């Protein structure tokens, strides 16, 4: 808008994504803002007089401007990508000379094997570019055939929103207690596999606790996660005999054989509607408990 005449002018520079955090340059001749292009978010400058858009940064990931120096030569921003949790950085306006200011979630990088990711694009019949993100296993080898997750990401504007609404969240070896916000948001949609026959031997040391308890049969349990520690409703269990010379490691290794069989069966039954979680009900047993004691490697 012309401040003198009040006349409005529509800028026609080509934009293809959601924009936010607009600020004026010091000389008032251009606008700086974030724009989403497909899976990436970067900083752009729009020359008002020329109606021309240019990229200031070209990061592969989400570069989100938060604050600028008075002369617009420096910027504070957050950044994350598929392999890097969100943290705060400071740099020159173009992203050069970046200094990392926070390390908010070191345990994610240290304790979790993050998947490898690839972005692929398809063109629809009407010319719309659609993006897909392939989430590959962390140990993926080129050419190997493995299950993968395809998350539709793009669309006409490459719009990305915080709309994570999974039908099922599966914890396996997570070893952490979930907090109330996550449990409340996804109530009845989180399951866990535990290396013991619950309700006995809850907690992080199920195999050792089974040995200390002198039981002859241990096993694994798939259960719904609630606010307690391994206290949620039990969905399915598989038994594993405890051998006289077992250690916690040898017993746990044989329990894991059953976990790797039981958990996929439960997920499949949930996917086809044979098991519902809220409230818990099932049309057929997931596994015959007697069979888990007869397999050679159990």
C-alpha cells in the first residue's frame, strides 16, 4: 500500500509455498520472509519495486527466521532436517558463519537410530508436483528390498502443517516413560512390547527380574501404553522357557525372537481391524501360547 495515496498494489512475484515472519529491509525497499518450497523452508527477499523474488538461503531442511539484527545483516533462526532435531542458530543473513546456540535434545542423536530419508517428486495429471518422503532404515543398503514408510508431503502449495495424527504408535526398546501430553493426545493409539509376561516383572530389567524371581517361564507382552510403567491393558503374550544356565542376556535374546514374531502379528491384526484398542477387543487370538514354547529357537 502506498502510504501517501493509500493505493493498493498486488505483488505478482511467483510464490509456491506458505510464507511467514515478514520483516522490512532497513531501506524499506524489500521484504524478508520464510517460504516453504516442498520439503524445505528458506529465507527469501522480495524486491518491492521490481516485484522480484530471490532466495537468501538455500538450506535442505527447515530454516526458520526468528529475529534479525537492526541492520538486517545477522539473523537468529531455528533449523532442523530429517536427521537433525530442531535447535537455535545465529549467522549472517545468508546463513554463512552459523553458530549453534542450543543442543536441546542430545539424547535423540545419541540414543535413537534416525532413519535415512529421500525426497521424491511426482507430477500429477494436472501438472501439480507431489512430493513423497521415503523413510528408509538407518542401515539401509542401496538396492536392498525393505519395508518403508511413504509420507505424502506436497500438493499445490507444498503446504506443511503440524498435523501428525497416526492411527498407531509402536514403542519397541524405547525405554522411556511417556508424559501426559503425548498420552492424552494419542490415547488408545500407543502400544509397547515388553520382555516379560506382564503384569509380572514390569520395568526396564524384565529378563533379570525373571531370573531373580526363579520363574521357569518368561516371555514377552504387547500392551497398550498408559500413564504407568508397563501397566496398560495386555493385548497379546508369548512364552519363553527359562533355562538352567540362562543369563539375563541369553534369556533376553530368546525373548526377542518371540518379540519379533508377536509384535508384527499384533500390528497386522490392528491394521485389518481384528484388534481394536479403545476399548480393547479382538476377534481372534493373535497367537497360540502353546506354540511359543515349541519353536526350536525359543
